[in-house]
C-alpha cells in the first residue's frame, strides 16, 4: 500500500499524534533533519505579479522576502552560490538515505474550491512543493506553480547522485529546497517558465471540465545544461493514478448506478489543494456534487463500497450518487457535498472557525468511534483514518470521508495499513488530537485536590 503524502498548509497542519498542533512526527525524517540547518520552512505562497513593462508579459516578485535571508530581496542575489562549507553540508545531507518516499507541502492558502473565473489570472503562485525518493535516497524535487488556471509541475532531478557532475542550476535548486527556500526556488524558475505563461495567455482554458482535465495539470523536467524545460510526467497525487480498465470493471461489477459523461458537467470549481477533487454541477441535479477522480481500480472499489455501507448503516458520510467520466482516463465517483463544513484537521489553528467546548470534542470523538466500530462489526475498515478526513457539518456533527485507503504520518503505522488495528490506532490519536487526554488529566487533578481538601 503506497504511503499517502504528509501534507501541510499555512492554515491546515497535518495532525500530529502527541496532541500539539505544531509538533513534528518521528516519521517525518526529512523535516526533522532539516532543523539542523536552522532554516525554518516559509509556507506562504509567493505573489509574483505582472509588471508594468510595456510588453505586459514580464513577471516579477513583489512579495516580502523570507525574513531569514535578506539576500532574497534582489532576485539576482538569490542565485548567489552557497559557501564551500554550506555546499559540503548540503551535499552530505542530500546523499544521506533518510528521505521519505513522498513528501508534499500544500503551499497555496486559497480554496478550497474556485472557478476559473474566480482565479486571479494576473498572478502566479506556488501551489505545492515536495520530493520523491527511493529507499531513502532523494530522486527528485518538484514545484507546482499555478498560473492562469493551469497547474505546472516542474521536476528537478537530484544532481548530487553523480558526485563527478559539475555544478549546474539544478544544484542551486536542490540547495534551496534543502534549506527550506522553496519560495526562492519558485522565483528562480519564473524566467525559465516564461514560455509557459505566454502559451497560457495565447491559448486559455475553456470553461469545460474535459478541456481542463486534459490541460489543467502538465508536467515538465528541468534540463540543467540548457536551463530549459521538457515534457515529463507530473509528480504528486496525479502520479499515483493508474488508468482504470473500465471494461474489466463492467465485467466484474455490472454497473447499475447512474452514470454521467464529462460533457454533462455544466459548471465546475477546482479544489486548489487537491488536484483530483472538483465541485461540479450536472444537468438535472439541483445541488452541486463532489467529483473525485479515482486513482486505481482498487481505490475506486474501496471508496464506493465504503460510501454505500455508510448509507446503509446510517454513518455520517457523503452519499454515493454515481459515476462520472467512465471509459476515460478521468473516471471517478460522484458524492454529495457536505454544506457549511469545517475540516477537523484544522482544529487548534486560526483557520478553524469553531470554538468547541469539551463536550463538543467528546461528542465528535464518540461519533467517530461509533462509526469506526460500526464498520468493524461488518468486517469493514475506514483506512486512512485521520482528522483531515473528518468534517464538522452545519449541525456540529462529525462526518467521515475518504474511504479509498492509505496511511498518513502520525496517524497509522505503515504495517497497520488497511487493518482494523490501524483504525484503532488512529482512534487513540483522535483522543489526543482533540485534547481529551489533557481534559482527563485536569479532571483527575481537580478530583485529587478536592479529596485532599
């Protein structure tokens, strides 16, 4: 079972298991090791605005530079070489076998859903940064930029794997990533990406879903020798997808649920943090739905089965509506949208708009626990159990979602993936995440104090 990436946003931190929203997990080895370099990650997206140049095509950085490095005030000085000692330290760090297979940071603070018209087409922002590794060895770093409604994933291969290779611009990019300066990395990429911005301006995306799916996310690889880009499969969530053999699906599981074509979608909005999830409006259906592109055959089967069981068992979860886009590479499922919801994973941060009492948090835990045990009684599992997969609805109740499987750092250990024991481990961590252990300790202390009095 592939590990799901540990994702963080400026407003939605991935949930730790020790109760502190800012805590780091031991499994996040890359971030833990980076602390020794004394360069904290700066997650705010760079605002790269269109300048007043006569051509109207030049882009320049206008955001305040990271406070930890005044040299970035001038984009030219961003490219200044690190000292020999820094290069040696970075080179050693990069070659060490401590890198997670996939680590991803969601850097855009927008969202969650925006239409193409609502997007700011005069700016470029960094939406995501991360890396891919194999057996602990760093393979590539990637940066995803959003411009004019398009997403561009730029892959930079690790040049330090070849110790005989002379330093190139790729070394500079890797150096910046290791030093938690992905914002500066994006600024350096901007002139290299200028041809992409120009093409997007000349050939904008039409406001139909199928066109967007074909053109909305494209991947490129940096060619260090020429500082140019060439086509390359995008990294990140989309790289996990495996085309579904819909003929096999129909043969094994006769499709009796409603099915819609991509052309039936009259309007759509993009989830700015999740490339494979959209809000869609379909002819003949009055309410907007959530469209989730399925990554694999097995993830599709797990998700549909999980949603159908939740409806049967009265577990609070989105309701399965049907399938969209089958017989295409974008086939996926449709489910109801939970209105006026709050992501539980944001609890403890400024973006969590609710102020839950102790009784509220206890009720959420009991609702999550009841749902998990109901699943287990029927020999079913939740899978990727974590606070980021729970919403608080308009009635203040906990709603579960994401039944496709996987594991997330700090919630379920790898060896417990897709098991009952994994769900139960996550339940223990929900108790801590909701600070119920602290409340329990305080209650015991008060009881002891009263007894002594």
